[in-house]
C-alpha cells in the first residue's frame, strides 16, 4: 500500500464509521485504520448471505467498536452517524444472480437503504465526508474499451440498476444538500477476507476455495477479458478519496494495470497455488443472460485527480490471497 505514515496521521483522533465493516473490503480497511488512533465503528448485519465475518477482525477486537445492525434500519442509522467525521459506505448486496431471483431484497439494500443513510447524514451530520463503494456493473456490456466514466450506463441486471441508483443518490445529495460525498466504481476486487463459500461476492472466491481444498474449479467460456484490483489498492483509493477535496461530488473508476482472459487467470491462480486443475465449460444459461463480456476500466481520471493507481501486481496479489486461505480457510466455509 502507498498509504504510509503521513496519511495515517491524518486519521489520528478522527471518528470513522464503516458500513459493511465485517465484510471483505470493510474489514481490510478497518485493519489499516486500526493502526491509527482513530475511533472506528463497524456496522454489519452479519446476515449469512452478505459476507460479514467476525474472524475478519480477529485480534483487533479491542481497537474497534462493532455494532450489529442492518443498514435498512433507519433508526439505528440516525444514531450511528452522529458525531462521525468519515463514513465509508461499503454495505451492499453483491450477488448479481440473487438480484434477479430476489429483486425486492436487492432494492431494499442497494437502493432504499442508501437513501436512508443519506437522509440520516443530511439530518444529523451534514458535514461528514462519505465515500460510496459503487460498481462497474452499472456500465453493462461495454461499447468500447477501456471503459471511462463517460460511458453510457446500461446495467444488465437488477443489482446494477439498484447500485446505480444508490450511487446517484450520493451524488444528488451533494449537489442539492451539499453533503461531501463521492463514489468509486470498483471492479473485481480480490484478496484476503473475501467470501469464498459461494460466488455471491465474486467467482474468484469459488476458484480459491477449490484450490485450497484440492478440488478442480470451472472456467465458464474463458475468453472474457477482465481487470482486477487487490484489496490493499482499493483501500488506498477509499482513503485518498475521503480526504481529498477534489473527490467531492465526483465519480471515479478503479481498474487494474493487467488485463487477462479468464483462462489466463485460471492458469495464474493454479501457478500461485503451486498446482491445481480446472475444467473449461460453456457459460450456464442463467448466468449468460447477465454476463457483460469483456470489461476493463480506464482509471486515468482518479490517477490524474487523486494520484491513485494500482500497485500490487496480479500474480503477487493472487499468491498472497491463496496463501491466506491455505492458513485460514476453515473460518470462511
């Protein structure tokens, strides 16, 4: 990570709220912040389907305050946002297939709950800085590559539509109410503490679980090109965005330096594991309908404005991730 001692000093004594704080990205962010003298409150529902895991904060229980609460509970939010300096808004429903099978729950979490969070901020803490974890999924099937922030928004599933609405509530509340908000469009984040028991967070989780247990994994189609961000690089972007005035009211893509096909990625992962096998199969019909084909991002805007760029090479990040799950897999099954 590039966020060294000078940046740590900027969080000293600050009060920080992280929604989805026991999840994948939230817990990695909390672990970084725990090295500062910030007061950290994590909000997580610990609903089984959404990735929260108490083991993610193992060893740091005395450095953070954990509030088991659902972001759909507007009364809890009204209490929790008071007196906070920063809000990292990372809570969400991430499964694209679940959003198609249960669209109302996705609507409640990724859309209505976001509006409730912003209303709580507007009423009880209108100067708190907010960074929202958005998604590249809202672009849909790209018209051109790499995809920049000017690309048409054309989601292919309910999750993408609701995340798009959640993102634009954040931007609207800056424009209309003056809340200091911004949004980062994440793409294929991976690393330690990600959900691996199923594909609700990312297909990479299933691949990693199979590698760690000595089972073959499936590569669907395989020619699709993707970019990836190691979680430490995403934490860097979140920290930079919440501190920099140039981020307020803005939307930025994240993206990876390396673009690989899924077949190439499978081979890289097997190599990072010291061996492993996979089968190459056609795309399942229910997934094919919401697949976006090739995608990789143009992240030049956030590089220009905030100075962010990914630092962890893909092969190195995969090796770190596989090593983590060989040691701790039992806590994630």
